[in-house]
C-alpha cells in the first residue's frame, strides 16, 4: 500500500483539497492523511510539494506510432495533396521509423502525461514497441482494402497481425480492431472483421467523414477521390456509401475518428448507436479539413473525446497542446465550460469510450495518475489554466507504479 498527498486533486469532475490517496494497482481510498495512516500504518507516504495537483493520467485514443518519422516530408493544407504525399513517401516514412523512432514517440507521450494510448497499427511494425511501452495500450489492428479480388489476401494479413497482438500477455495491453474508412475497406472485409470483433468483444474504431473528398466520393462516386481511385486502383465507384458503412456497426459502440463532414442523418445514427467521436483538431487543420461542430454533437448527446492523431498529421503528441488548439478553434464555445469538457475528453470520457478502468480519481479506478506543478493556488478557472499554461508534469503513475519522476 502507498499513500500520496498532493495539495489538490482534480477528479476531473471536481477539485478536492487536503485529501490523500491510498493506492496499489487501483485507488483504494481517498481521505485525509491521518485517516489513511491509521488504517494502513505501514504504508509508504509521499507528501508532494506546494501547489501540486494530482489528476487522472491522460488518454490519447488515436495515434499512428508507425508514422512517427515525419517532420517535413508531407504536404499540408489539402487532404488529397497530403494523401498523395503519404503514398509517395510511404517507404521512407515507414522504413525510416525504426524502434528508436517509435520509442521516442511513446516516451514523448509519457513525458506529457499520457498514461494510455490507442495505437492504430497498419503493419504491426509497432507491435513490439507498444507491447513494451510503459503505458496501457489499446492496439487497434487496422484493416484496409477496397478491392474484392484482394479480400482474401488482405484479410489473411489482418488476421495474422491480430493474432500476433493477442499473443502479447501483459497487464494493460488490449488487442483491438480498426476499420480504416468507408472508402478504403470493402464490405466483405468489414463483415468478416466485425464477426470477430463481436464474438471476442474487442474495441473497434474507424476513420469516418474526414474530408470533402470522402463526402463527395461516398455520396456520388465523384470529387477529388474520383481521379485518385481511377489512377491508383482502377476503381470507378465507391464500395459503399456512408449509411451502409455506419449500418455495419449497428449494435456495437464504435470510436469514429474526425467525423467533420457528417450530415444530420449520420449524426442521428451515431447518437442512436452510442458511438464516440474522436476530435483531432490539429490534424484537421493541417489537412485542410473543417473544424468539428461540437455544438451539434452536444445537442444530440454524442460523446466526443480528444486525440492527437499521428505525426503524419501533427507536430507533437501532446494532449495539452491539442486541447489548447481546440480551445481557440471553437471560439463560439463558452470558454470555461468548454475547457472542462476538453479535460474530460482526455480523461474520464476517453476511458469510457475505450472501456478501460481509468480516467478518474475515484476509489476502484486504476491508479493512472499524473502530478502537475502549479504556480499558485488553483482558481475556479483551473481547467482553462491547465490548457493554457502547460504546467510541468513532474510525476506519472501507471497502474500504481511510478513511471516518471522529475
């Protein structure tokens, strides 16, 4: 048993003061220090310095570790131009990101307080790194391929990667499935993958409605994707429309990334099916895509969370930076209310979406906790200040084990 005593605790639903936490792998009890010491007199006690704030570890539900080599290779400002640049530089990007490169990305997330991440894995090159990462990892094996003639080969490769991830036996590692997108995965493949997902109760994610090109291609087999699919795949029409794609996930809660081009009917379906939207503001801006209309999501009670996406469409894997950009991009949102929602979007709401026992400082939750060094006593506007000022993350605990201390 260990006891930690910060000045303040952000749960994140409320701010607590003058309380301590007794924990092992999970948080056992939250009470005044003298109460905990009386109950566990042999426990090791850590009393933190003045103006220390303990809060839940951050959760980055969507990141592409395999593409962490990019810095200046890709083209920004337009989705299709970016996509062509990814294809042109794919060999250098994937081949140029060895274990050292991927470990650097994982460690950068740890330094910024990320205790759980969802890795979207296209090739399983990141499997060993993620298996050995200090964080909890939801390992999303990605399925891609829009040509029916290649379905068997592509599905065989997907199954091999999924089975390899299932062979990882360590606490906090969860094999999962990603369906790339409605324009890039044939319905035959989706149905086969979802049978496994449902039988084994795996977490599921997909990119959905990221760009205008995707919107037009799914609606009418036209737009910027028309030339793209014709030239690269000799494909003249889409393999399914947006409604057909969403219908595949009926009855199974799914994390849908981006969703900036959804229409009213699609949002109604997402709300009805209790899917979650993953908001990646920096990625959307760099690729020339719209800003997610969070007000529309709130009106339909659709859960949304915040993630960084990968370094192929971002410049750092830092959720504090991501929240800051979102705070400024959504200039019509009430500032304090929205800041609080952003904090929940990287803690309690993200944990619920991924189905993990974390994201909250509460008895019975995993002891995934971070300590921030504040400059002074927090005010009622703490959520705003946390996002604006990027306080030092001095300690990171994952499943009760201290992973960072400085």
